[in-house]
């Protein structure tokens, strides 16, 4: 991560962190019986975690904002994500269990998912504080739909063309929320000495 006090080439990601369990191959599911499979695998998943981890593996400085539960699954996720070089200082531990998905995969690759929302319900409940410290060495790129929904609700009565801070650069946009997000980011970055 950049050590100076100016925005750099790093990326801030926010979104869910999901403990994924992949079971394959499964031809048929019959209640009251045992189904034998070749593999049961455990992975770090979720939009925020997957994006941050991929960027970290590619060598991009990245900071992740999200939530996990205080459980073995949450600790597994943090270890996997940190091992990719991701700054997880923005990942909160909440009272709910870590979000989890079980994916059942057929021999043909068809999938069925079972999902526990868990900690994702409490992730970033207080919003994101757009402080200069948040942006040190970072340039926001990816943020989850619950953050976007809050941003959209905040400016729903405004015309997106009139929202301040709109510009075309490398920052991903998300409908009306992006204009408010960019305005908050611009204010935070401009306050850095």
C-alpha cells in the first residue's frame, strides 16, 4: 500500500465476505439418504472478498470493507484474504454468523446454491466514513449493492445530471449513488494536506 499521504493506485472494495462450500459432483439429491461425492472444497467468496482477493493476488494495493462473524468461517476468510495481500482493517466482526453459501454442482456443471446472509446484514450499517485516511493510497473501484442502495436512497430526489462530482474516470459507477459517492470522495481527497 502507498505510504504517502496522497491518493494512489490502490483500490477500496466493499461488499460481502462469504464462506463458500463447493460440493461436487452431485447427480441427484434424495432426502433420507447419503450421497457420495468426489470433493468438498472451502473457498473465500462474496463480491467484496473475491474482488479484493483477485486484485491483491495481481499485486494491486487493496483495502476491503465488510463484515464477518466471530467464528471459524470468518477467521478462515480473513486468513485467505490477508494472504493475498489485502488490507482487512476495514472488515468488522459482528454478532451474526459469517455469511455462507453451499454450492451443489452436478457432473454437467449445473449448480444449486444454499445461502445464509448472516454478517452481510450488518456490514457497513453505519455507512462508510469518507475520511482522508480511508483514501490513503487508494482509488475506489468496487462497492456492494447494500452500500449503493444507501447512496441511491440518499439522492433519490435529485436528478443524477445535477449531482455534484460527476466525472468520467476509472471509478466504477452505480446509477445515482455514484454521483454522491464521487462528491464525498472528492471532498475527502481534497482535504488531504
